[in-house]
């Protein structure tokens, strides 16, 4: 009869002891490999190599599921967008949020402002930029002759509040970017303003500083993009408000250049 120790010995899973005297098995007592293999399959669970355990297929299944999710989000229309965000469980932020914050504004806006993620007040109300930073953003819009909801759409990179208002983690950003991509595709803005480093990093895939990114026009999928400071940062660093105004002037100039020139009014010949 083949014992469990015989099986483990044949597979090399028993400790190797140095024998003091010759007590090895003779040829007649040796356990055939074929018998060991058959017995292992029936009686002993031995870890398989990763490929045999099916780990590669599992990874492929995860990739396929992520691809399917991206394709589904890329086909969303506005009526289904907010409910889909609210039902999302693709990252751990869904476990700590109170409400999702999809975005708000003109569905065909020329201006798209993108922040980092919801804060406590946004998490409670389900709308981006409603706290003190939101009031400063409204003032920034007013300085441009704009108003929330009138030719303007406001969104965040992540749609759920990170606990403690921490910076979103890379996996959280990756999980939420398909939603922002779909918003941009639906809105078709003429200009994107990235508010803060997290938004700029996510949109441009560039971990450079705000100081090195501002002052010039970037592009996100053929849409002009201007980088400036997040309103919450400006509340803590009042001296940089002048730099933020320079960024808004650049954004306004870029927007003006994106519009077709207006032909002068000419009286027709009578």
C-alpha cells in the first residue's frame, strides 16, 4: 500500500535527513513514479505551478471584464450616466462614500472644469464644488464672464470622496477615468481647465509640478487644456491667486482662438 509519506517523499516534499547508516529502500521496495502520480491525484492536494492552477486565465478574465466595463461606459448616454456612476463598485471608494458625485452643468458646455475629487460637502450633496472652494470657483467663473451651468460643466477625476479628502490612489483614478472620458465625449468641450495637480496628472499622464505645467496650452484628445491651481489650494495660498488669474486669461484667450472668426455685418446691395 502506498502511504502519504511515500507520496511526499517521491515528490521531494519531505525534509531531507542525513542518514547515519544504510537504511534505504531496495529495488523491490521502491514506489513506482506512475503509481505515486496517480495516488497524488486521488488523495493528496499538492500546489500546482501558476499556469496549472489557472492563474493566467484568471488574469485574462479580469482584463476582459475591465475591457467590457470600459466599452459599456463608453456607450452611456446622459440619462444612464449618473445612475451608472452611483452603482459603480470598481474601487474601494464606493464603500466609504455617502453619495457619488458625477458632475453638474451644461451638457453641451464649451468650458469643462475638472477637479480632483469630492470633499465632505460634495459627498453629502452629490454635487461638485459646493463648499468654500466651490464659492471661489464661482468667483473665478464670474471673472471670466461665466456662470455655473451656463456653458460650463464641472466634474472631478474621481466621482466618490476619498476618505479624509486624501489624494486619490492610482487604482482609484484608473477605475474612474472611463467616466471622465465619456463625459468629455458627450460634452465635446472646446476647452478643458484642469484644477490642481491630481487633475492635471490624470488628464495629461504627466507627474510634473503645477509650476511646470501652467502657462502653456496642452491637449487632451485634441481638446485644448490649461492647467491652474485648485481653488482649495488657493484658499490656503492667497499669493498664488494672481498666477491663477494669469491661467484664466490664457484659458480665455485660447477659447477665443478656438472660435471661428465673426464676419462683419455688411449691408446687402439693394
